[in-house]
C-alpha cells in the first residue's frame, strides 16, 4: 500500500474517531488518537515501522507549529503578572512528580537506584500538544487556561534539565562510582540555553521579515520558512527543536507589530498536520505493552498522576493562586508524548543496561496519558468554567 493511501486512511479514521468522540463529549484529540490506534500494530497494522520517514516528518512539522503556538502564550506584559506564580507552580510540580515516582519505584517496587532515578526524571515532561488542541477546540479562556501553557513550557525545560542530571548520576552509579566530568551536569543546561538562544535570534529575524509581508500567503510562507529552519538547525546543532520553536513564538508575540495576524495565519493551515500528528501517535501505540508491564506500569502511572496533581496544587497554594488553579491545574498537565519517547531513546543509546525496562515503562505511560490526558484537560477547564459555549 503506497503512502498516499495510508495517509488517506489516517485522515479518514481520525475524522471518524473525532466525530464519535464528540458524541460522547470527548475532545477531538482523543478521537484522533483512537482512530490512529486502529491503523497500528494492535489492529489493522496498516501503519508499520517502514513508514518511519513519513511519521518523523509529520511529527516534526506538527511539533514545530505546536511549539511556536505555545511560545505565543508568553506575552511579556502578561508574564510579568504570572511569572512568579508560573515559576513557583512549575518547580513544585516537577519536584513533586519526580520525588513521588522515585519513592514508588525504589521503595515500593524495589527497582534499582539508577532505574528509579531515570524513570522519575522522565515523568516530569508534559506534552503540550494535547492540551493546546483542547484549549483551541473549545476556545477556552480564563485564569486557568492562561497559566496552563506557560507552566507546560517551563515544565519541559526543567524536565529536560532534570533528565540530564539524572542521566549523569545514573551513569556514575552503573559505572561503579567512576569519575564523571562536570560537563555531564552542565550539558543539559547548556542545551537549554543554546536552544533558547537559537529561537531568540530567529524570532527577531522572523519578526522583521514577517512585518513586511504584503499578503497572507507571503506571511504564511515566511513563518513556515523560519519554523522549519529552526527545527533543522536545532537537529544539526544537537539542540531542542521544541524549546527553540517556543522561543521563536515568544519573541514574535512581544516584538511584532501585529502578532495576532501572524499566529492566526499559521493556525488556519495547521489543523490537518495536527490531525495526522495525533493519528500517527495513536498508530504508534502497541496494546501488547499492557501485557508486558504489569503492576510496575500501573504504579508508575498512578505515581505520575498524583505527583503532578499534588505538586501543582501545593505550588498553587504557595503562589497564592486562584481557587480554580489550585483545584484543577494538575489535571491539565498530564499528557505525555514526544519528549518522553525521545528521552527514552537517549536512555536506549547511553544506558543499554536498563533501557528495555525504561522504554516499556514510558511507552505504557504514554499509551495511558496520551488518551486520558486530553480528556482530563477538558474536564479541568470545564470545571473551571472556562469553556466557550458559543
């Protein structure tokens, strides 16, 4: 079956899944994921590992656009009001989930220290795509919605840094206490700084060029040019495309004379890529993992759930946030996807001793949270009264 027919199947199944999901009051994202699931190895096996080139390209394009949109939430005048609150909540949430997952893995399930530490560090990252799609679908607005995406963005940066530090410590432990260079600890910090620096420079250049665009078509082409360029350069330089894309959006929203036009132009053309992104995510999930992971996977999922919810809630109380943020923010921070899978591939390369268990654990967690995460995000913003019913 050629690639065009496979893409047609993906779009069809995703659209049908979304329509069924809406009948049950579920977000479109859930329908896209479940529709794609039927085309993967668990059912029809139409999307196979041989399609990795197509999958990687669509995923990169969609993630770049999503990162760009998340960055667009960092309007400086708003962030000055929320900056301290966002930082406190995010730090509390990251510490909370890492601590609880480590305790559950190490003390309850008696896993090795290195395994427990790596698994815990990978629990922090949140996939912004699912939550962003839910917010956009229901045109949600309000205090909770305003803080979700900034927390998610900072959460990913801290999550990447935590993983880098955990990886260094795990290497030291598994090597029997061999000397570890200070650069092993500085590497994740340097990666984050350089990724943000790349996005900052490209964002300034994009703002200058897009401000001179004469037509909507020209504006769209310029945006896509820089989003793709950012992704390509990040890969070449060994940086994070997600962080650089976020920074481009953050710079543009603050320095462009008419940023809303720029973001709305891009958003008119990205829905098919978002649909394919989530459908392919569903097609990549293998239900056979459910049989392999047993109670350890369930323990990890529950620890991640309660760690994020309790951490975000404690942070919201410390920051003296509003009641809806205290009650519901944690439920909107649960989606897990591309970043965690990418980190698991790094573990596979650098810590082969524990990689099989880590990869299975993360894939199981992604399977659960990719489907449940958007549903819980919708529940949170609905309970907060921020769904636009018009």
